[in-house]
């Protein structure tokens, strides 16, 4: 009888150990799946929401359409936002600091950019899928000497041509009035978190 009870106890002990081992394997398997999924998600996520991929070619002027969005005035600064929409068939990378040409009537004036980064902040390179928009911020001012608020006609422009970096072409921006009396600062072409191109 004692022998039978010992066998039963060993059997039960073995079943307990087996169940414990199975449970342990299940826990370890679930943990491996969770850790693996987390690592895949981190690896598959871009560094930033607006980060551009090196796999995509730069956006060209022939694939972009630009439009004036808004101008905001504050503390003697004028911050102008311009939207750039990819009208091409493929995703392209928008980035870099552009050159600006001012339009006055039928004349074109290549303007001197006095700063990279604006009173309205800067942008980061971004990938534009077809029909997706990026932006450019242009910052000027009107409260500097010797004019201090009086804008000389020779510094006022009624339109703009944006010359893309890397000789990727030009994009014309109609109906955007700005002046360079107190300098001309530009952001990178691109995007950033918490940015909007909705008109105010």
C-alpha cells in the first residue's frame, strides 16, 4: 500500500512538474513574441514622423506645385508659409535650403538669403507621397533702421520663385507679397511635428 502511495505521489509530482514546465514554456513564448513585436515596431518606425528616406529621389520642380498659405505678423517679424504639393506619380524627398528669386512685374531678382532658420522655426526633410504636401517658411521683418516700418518700393515683391537645392528645378509661387527690407530668412523645405498648412 505504501509502495502504491509512493508511486502515486511520484506520478502526481511528475504531472505537477510537467504542468509547471508547460506553463513556463508558454510564458517564455509569449514574452518572446511581445519582445519581438516591439523590436520590429521600433525598427520599422522612422526616426521622426517627417524624416525623409534615402531610398527616394529628391523632388523636382516639375513634380511640385506651390501655393501661398498665410502670413503671420508679430514683434516686427513677418512669417510666410508656402505649401508644396507633390503632383508627380512617385514619392520624392523634399529637403534642403532653397534660393529665392523675387518677382516684381516682369522682372526677376535673385535675393540674398540672410539666415537659415526663421522666426517661425525650421523644418526637417520629409518624404512626399503623391498628393502629399510639405512646406517652406520665409521670415522677413519691417521694424529695422533706417526705414523702420516704411517699406521702400525697391524691397517689395509680388511673387516668388523657389529654386530647389541640387539643381532640381524651380517652383513659382504666385500671389505672395513680401519684402526684404530687414533681411530674408528661409527654413528648409520639409515638414515637422505639430505643423500645419491650414489657412488661418
